[in-house]
C-alpha cells in the first residue's frame, strides 16, 4: 500500500471513529453523483443521527462501503426478515444503490459549502425529488466542457 493510500485509509477510519463518538466531520465531495445538490469539490458536513432518530427518505446520508463513504439521498426504506433496509441513490445516478443496513449508516449531511465557499441553505439540497435523467445529462455536458477545456489548455 502506498503512503498516500495509507493516509487516506487512516483519515477515513478517523472520520468513522469521530462520527461514532457523536462528532460532526467535514469532507470534500469527490464526484458528481449528487449533482446539482452537491457539486464536486464542495465541503459537506456529516453529523451522526441522534439516539433513536432514524433516517427518512429525502435525507442525504453517509454510509460505509468497504473503507470509504458513500453520500447519497435516501429514497426508500423497507423491512425484510426483521431488519430495516435503506435504499439510496445519487441525484444524477442511473439507478439505486444496493440496500444498506442501519449499522452501515454513519450520519447525514447537515451543511453544504460550494467549492467557492458559499454556504447552501438546507432547502437547496435537502428533501428534493431529483430529476435523475436531467441531472445525468447535465453531468455529461459539464464533463465534456471540462474535457474540451483541458485539450485547449495543454
């Protein structure tokens, strides 16, 4: 394992531990799966759920996947074999993620700062009914614009 990968692994583990202790953490969003609610490069603040409070559809939740975080919107909850299953989906993703159990959920997004530093109001990112198809088209267009810019800037 390289030193850089080891550093990222250690930082993620520290983040998981801080959330388990009830602390709020901030991380930089990487990727466009939550576009336009959360843009790549935004700083998101994740807070653990209080004792007895359950995630509800519309919340943007953070959950553990292997040694990393996934931050997607909770779209549905169902019970199967005496366990609650939570289904998430990125606002610009083609499909839903595999269901997760409550033990995998580490918190919810409580604050979003755009890459340029502007703090979004909760109404700008929470309790949305995303237009997945339109958001995927937007992400493709933005990706193409960045590719063209890179070509002409080199």
